[in-house]
């Protein structure tokens, strides 16, 4: 099975939900740049302070900051046998940073999730997260106890960038950058598009079949 995977897709496309499950199944780390940045913000680090305004506005954090953060993460021991990266690259410049870091082998497979705009907004408004990054949805994936993370018992909250106004802008940013990015991976023969509408288990089954057959 492939072990160097990227999951791309629009905001609330399900990248985190499916990447976490697939990474557990493959036994590789789930590397999510959004989660890493939110951790930096919550810790008040220099990187977090620099990233926060862009994140709250639904803009991309600078390629230099995120690229350096991702490269440092990939060089850790647990990433030596493979990984699933969720949320990086977002543009061609980031794709080039990743290529330079990976060398000849590159990525094995790029999964691009496809979701309608109305579904994105509904998923965002209903999303709840725990401080450690576990993701729920009030309707599609509720926790066993309302408001409490099943895994670590922490209180669930709504993300600061999950307002309808910010999500509309995040969708625009995704559409501005994703065309060239998807073309880049398509030209390398590693891109697979997945219908990510409907129940999470159905989408996961499609992703799983694709990873097994690639
Ligand atoms: P990030 O956290 O990566 O945000 P995003 O790309 O907008 O993606 P989301 O986290 O909103 O959604 P997701 O696709 O992971 O969906 P999820 O699984 O949660 O980044 C946040 C910010 O950080 C960016 O705006 C930017 O500022 C900055 N940033 C991050 N990476 C960067 C980079 N590389 N460069 C520059 N800046 C960067 O699912 C959504 C909800 O839908 C859940 O509640 C889920 O339960 C539910 N759901 C319903 N049906 C389904 C289904 N079929 N499949 C999956 N989930 C479903």
C-alpha cells in the first residue's frame, strides 16, 4: 500500500477526518498543517503570533513560515517510513518546497476531495473540535456525550474561522490556488479525485479502495 500520501480539498472537505482514520490504519503519522498552526497559536509561540491574523481572516499563512514548519516536521524520526499530509501544499510554491524536500521519490498518491459549496458551509457550521484536533459534527459525526471529545474527554469548541463569513472567503482562496496545484500533480500521474459528499463512511470507503488499488 502507498505510504506517502497528500490529502487535498476545500475547507471542510473532510481532509482531517479521513486523513486521521487512514493514517491510523496505515500506521503512519497524520501531519496536518492547520492543526500544527492552531497549536502554535494556542501556545502563543512566535510562529503562532505571526499566523493568527491570517488564519482568523481565512487567508493563507505565508509560504515561508508554513514551508519551514512542514519541512521540520518531515525530518522527524516518525516520518521516515511514510505519512499522510493534510492541508499542504496549498499553492505551487508550497508544492515546490515539498518536492525539494522529498527528492526523487516524491509523493506516492495525491487524493483530492470534491465537495459542493452548500455542503462545505453546512459542515463548517456544524463542526466541533477538541483542543487536540479531534473533529466531530453535530449531525454527521456527533460525540457520544454532547460537547465532550470521545477520545480524551476535553470540551468541544467551534473554531474561530468557522463563521459563515470567513468560510466563504476560505472557499474563494481554495479555488484561486487549487487549479494550478491539481494540474501540477495530475501532470505527474499521481492525482486521484474522490467524491467526498455524503456520509463520512461512504467517502472513506472510496478513499480506502483508491489507496489499495493505486
Ligand atoms: P485547515 O485546518 O487545514 O483548514 P481547511 O483547509 O479550511 O480545512 P478544514 O480543517 O476546515 O477541513 P477538513 O477538510 O480537514 O474537514 P474536516 O475533516 O474537519 O487550515 C486552517 C487555516 O490554517 C487556513 O485557513 C490557513 O490560514 C492556515 N493554513 C493551514 N495550512 C496552510 C498551508 N499549507 N499554507 C498556508 N496556510 C495554511 O471535516 C469537516 C466537517 O464535516 C467535520 O465536522 C466532519 O465531521 C464533517 N463531515 C460531514 N460529512 C463528511 C464526510 N463525508 N467526510 C468527512 N467529513 C464530513
